[in-house]
């Protein structure tokens, strides 16, 4: 909504009304969507139009009166296999030569000319009737291949407006970074809870280093959550009327969680011990000749029954040493853009110059504090189109 409005204002296109019609249909049918932004990308140091294989980025092959034909690869698209609608957006800033790559559209999840190659993450246990709640649900990601796929005009929301590639890419990335400030603290909560439970099952819950490490989960989760709240409170109303979260708070919240994710898993490993990867299989605990011995072996804290103890260590395995662990770790680093991407965003958006001028004033180099320096930063299309900006500095 934000970008279609801005493109219409700048270029006289008619995307906003088209998108609103689509959005009404989406709401009326209570649909569920996913975002296909990340392209195959091929040679990372080359722009889309410089790639040896043009399909490394989704692009327009042909423009027709009734729509467009597109080809190319998207990858790592979570939820595509069970989404009603797939939204396709550019993944990066574009130059004039990349015009064909400036394309955004939405298609139903089973659209002709589009193939999903899907990889589910949770590989065992979920089909067992008495599996633990944590194992009941998994997630899947897809490579999406568009092969000369027709997209009807009413579903096309960008077609060649390369100047808005960065804007649209960042609208998704920044809102995703904002949502990470909510969902990632939830992951920290799970890790914190499992670590506390494992400490209790080990009988070490009162030991000082355990208390200190648990507080690190609290610090990460609550700081990221606070950044998310601040991003919402200090958001901006765009020309489309849609509010958008403050990008500085969204980026610092997301970067914090991305940088800490492996540390958080490491804390669970340190406190739970090695049993997460050496626990005998559940079937062994049911095997009559071994059952009595294993039930004695598994109890470390007499306040836990053998059955409870086994469930604790099974949970430690599932949370800390399963295919889902690797997914959460790598999603924690890369989902919504890796920490380096937030660093780049801060390099563009954060006002370092005012702070430097403050230091110059405090150091006696300047007589006056210049709090509004001319900041030379790359222009972002959409800048200046905001209708309201809450002045958080005041
Ligand atoms: C679990 C998971 C779920 C995801 N879900 C989705 C989803 O639903 N939708 C979606 O669109 N995307 C999704 N993603 C993709 C995610 O946004 C990307 O993984 C992320 O943006 C990093 O891109 P990449 O994986 O291609 O890594 P790369 O871009 O290959 O990055 C690898 C390294 O190369 C560096 N690099 C890359 N290009 C350059 C360059 N030009 N110059 C210098 N250094 C460079 C990066 O900084 C990084 O250090 C998901 C990813 C994961 C892991």
C-alpha cells in the first residue's frame, strides 16, 4: 500500500487502487500469505542485470496488455507450501539497467507456471500421537521457480519502476525486522524456560552462574521487545495512510537478536549438559530388559519422576539439538536480513553526525552545538512523501 501510493504520486501509475482492490479481496476471503522476496541471487557481487543467468532474479520477460510474463528463482520462502497467496517483491535496490527486475505481484499458491520445491524442517516424531506439543508443528521453506509464468494485470503492483526497488525491498525488510522484535523474544522465552527447567532437573537451579546466565535471556528478550514497542510508538504515517514502524528501533532490535541467537543456544547447552545429543531413543526406555535401569539412570533430581525426567531431556534434545534447532539458529541470523544488513541500514539512516557534533561541542572544538548537520546519505525513494513524522528527538 505504501509503495504503490508513492509510485502513483511520483510516476502517475495506478497501482494503489489496484492493490486496494486486491487487498479487499484478500480480507474478504480471509486469506493467508507469505512473502517471496529473496531471489536466488547467483553471483553476490553482481547486480540482477549483470548475472550470467538472468533467472537468478525474478524478472519480467514480456509485458502484455492483460498482464506480464515472469521467470526466475526465489529461495528460502517460508510457508509458501501452505499459503493461499504468495507475494513477490524485489530483494534489493535496483539501477536503471535492472528495470526488468523491478517487479512485484501476488499469485495464489498453486498458480500455473510456478513450481514450489519444498523442504519441511521437522523430520521425525510429529506423527506420533503422544508427541510433546513442541514437536507437533514444524515449518517448511521453498525454492520457487517461475517459468514464463503469466501474471494478470490486476495482480501486478510494480512493473519496471526500478527507482522504487530499494523502497519496496526495505519496506518488507524493515517491517519484518520489526516483527522479529516480537517473535524472536518468544524464541528467547522458550530457550529461557527450557534452560531453567533443565537446570532444575540437574538440581543446579540455585547455582549463581545459572542465575546469571538466565538473566541474559531476560536482557535479550526484553530489550528486543522494547525496541519493537518503541518502533511502533515512534512510527510514521505514510502518504498512503498506513503507519510504518520506526526503522532505527526496528533495525537495532533485530540486530541484537541476530547477534545473540547462538549465544542463547550455547547457554542451554552449557546448563543442560551433553544429554541433548546422547539421550537414548524413546524406544530404549520401553525395552523391557533395560527399562528399570534406564528409569533409574535418567533421574538427576528426585523431585522429578522418571517419566518427567525423560520428558525434560527429550525437550532439551528437541529444542537444542534437532533439525528445528538449526532452523531457528540460522533463521535467527538471516531471517529478515542478517545483522550486517541492519548495520548497513543503520549506516544509512542513523544520525551519527549530530552525535559527532555534540562531541565537538563538548570537547570545546566548536563553540555552538550544531544539532542539524547536512547529512549526506543515499536518497531513499519515499523520503519526503511521509505526511507525518513524529519528532522523537524532542
Ligand atoms: C529460515 C529462513 C527463513 C527465511 N524465510 C524467508 C521468507 O519467508 N521470505 C524471503 O523472502 N526470504 C526468507 N529468508 C531469506 C533471508 O531473508 C535471507 O537468508 C537473508 O536475506 C540472507 O540472504 P542469503 O541467504 O541469500 O545470504 P547471502 O546474501 O548469500 O549472504 C551471505 C553473506 O554474503 C554477504 N553478501 C551478500 N551479497 C553481498 C554483496 N553484494 N557484497 C558484500 N557481501 C555480500 C552477506 O552480507 C552475508 O555475509 C529466510 C531465510 C532463512 C534462513
